[in-house]
C-alpha cells in the first residue's frame, strides 16, 4: 500500500473503523509511520547533502517513534541514531529499532530535557539532522489529510484517540479540506495535555470536544479485539481506551459511529 491509497473502512460490532493501522512498512504502521515518512521525504535532500546522511531522534523508551524512524531511515539508506534512556529491562521499542539498524545512544535519565539535550549535542558532533525539530512541521501535521476521503458522509460521531495530537490535527485538517459534515467529533485524550497545541494547529472551523480518559496512559483497559475473526487486538493503552469510551457513552445502534484507528502496537 502506498501513502496515498486509502486504508479501508470496516464495520465491527456496530462501530465503523477507519483502519489506518493497515498502512504498514514491515512492523511499523499507521499515522506515525505516515508522519515520519513525510518528514524524511521533505528533508531528504538536506539529509543527504548537508547532514552527512544522518538523522538523530530522541524518544522515551515507550515511544513507537524509535522503531518507526529506524524503519524509514533504513528504507532510505540513511543512518539513524536514537537517543533514549538506558533502561536495564527488555524494551520492545528499543529492540525493534536496533533490529532495523538504528545506532542507540543511551542517556542516564529519561527526562525529555535530558535525552533531547544529548541528541542535540550528538547532532553537533555528527552533523546529523535532528528529527524532533520537524515532528510538528506541516509535513507531519498534514500526513493524514488525504485519508479522510473515504469516511462515510452521514456520520453522527467521529471518535479519535489522541496522544500527542499530531494525527488528530491532520485528520481535522483533512475534514476541513474535504468539507465533510460530521455531526460531532470527539477526541479521547489518553496522554498529554494537548489543548494549547490543538488551539495553535487544528482548524478552528472544525469543532472537536477533547475528553480526558479517566486512566493514565500506562494503565490499560480490558482487551478489545477487532477484525473479521476478532483476532486483532487493540492497544489497551491507546485505541482500546477510545473504543471503551464509545461502548460506554455512545448509542452505536441508532447512530453511525466511526473510530479512527491511527495505529497499533508493534506487531
């Protein structure tokens, strides 16, 4: 599947699903993959000619950006360096990034200020492009805009799981671009306080109600499964919470409800 093909809409237990998790590159998938690909594409010439063919990123040990950036860099023959916390425990994201060829640089603390500082110092040494500087660029924020084109025209509710809100902003920008008329849009926030970010970047003409889910990110909800044979598990820290909110708060029998699955855990 190419980045401009539309991922499918499926009906599961009376809930429509936008399956953007089915956009894949090896183990990477979803909206974050689209973001990273767009950032690399827009900066590819500069990376090759001005940054010694090196990209440096700094992420928490739980971030899926590490393996996704490593995957996209490998696909473009770019050296990828990842700065993260030096955890002694097995970490799936770190191992996946290493398996994709990333050079891991470990900081002694996991605070963003620490790993970001280490990454910027590494950029000064190696001359690499600092990926995080582009995470909120228009290339990233607009990565999902085209994917709204096959959303049903008669939706009563669109529900979007929201972490850092980059994918959410892209979806809302796409809705504005395509002039879609959705009766109500909810963003189920499972992570950061993103209200200021949304005010700065989301189109004001497309109203969205942000609802803070009542569990912290690292607390999981019960397992929910999708797919034709209920074999595909939703991420219990992320999409699963938005699915859980729908089940508990919306009438999916008498209303047309769509959950946008922006991505899922590493496969």
